[in-house]
C-alpha cells in the first residue's frame, strides 16, 4: 500500500520523529513518501532507513525534498 506524509510545516526533530512513528505501522511491501522542507536533515532520514531496514530514495527539489521509503 502507498502512503504519503506532508511534513513541510514542521521543523526538526519533529519530521524525523513523525516519520519513525509512521514507519512502525507499515508492513512489508508498503511504500511511504515523506515531503520535507529544505531545513530537514536528509542524512538523518537515511540513517533512520538503515536502522529500520528500509530502502530509501531521496529526491532533492528546489522548494521541498521528498523521501521515499520502501520495506
């Protein structure tokens, strides 16, 4: 199943904590897209994916960043 979470209105560490909470409810084969503002640390999301054994794809864009997690 595909899920999306818009966290562009939040500043760190809230986006990371909210993403981690959302990831705990997902199952194998699920796909989570997170939208982040430019101030969020993408390295923290890469580390989170490694810790949770998720595949991560980070797309840096002009206005916001997009992080895709796949289990």
